[in-house]
C-alpha cells in the first residue's frame, strides 16, 4: 500500500491534481467515519481515525505548499481556477 507521500511524489517533485483530489476524498471519508465512531461512542476507533485524519491533513498541507502544477496562476499563495 502506498503512503500519502508516495502518491504525491510519483515521478514528480510537484503533487498531481489527481493525487491531491484523492487525498481530499480520503480526508472526507476519514472525517465522516471519525464522526460516526464518536456518535457510536466507539472511542478507540474514533481515536485511530482521528490520528489517520491528522496524518492525511499534514500530508496535504505539506504538499500543497509546493508550487502549483503548470498552468495554474499564483495569487499570493492560493491558486484559484476560474472557468
């Protein structure tokens, strides 16, 4: 199984949009599962999911600080796409 860092560093020093989207989806999934575990008072499960969520969020923060993929505009550190 690949780690979050492995997903983001495959063949490039910059994160791919697909990898960031997949990590974002994983973040949402873990957040939902953690909230459900908390509501069910499954404290150990909620704690483990919280640790996993924190690790994914840290990876996202670390890799989104890198330069944006080619074609994205920089506007003071936040890239915004307009269609």
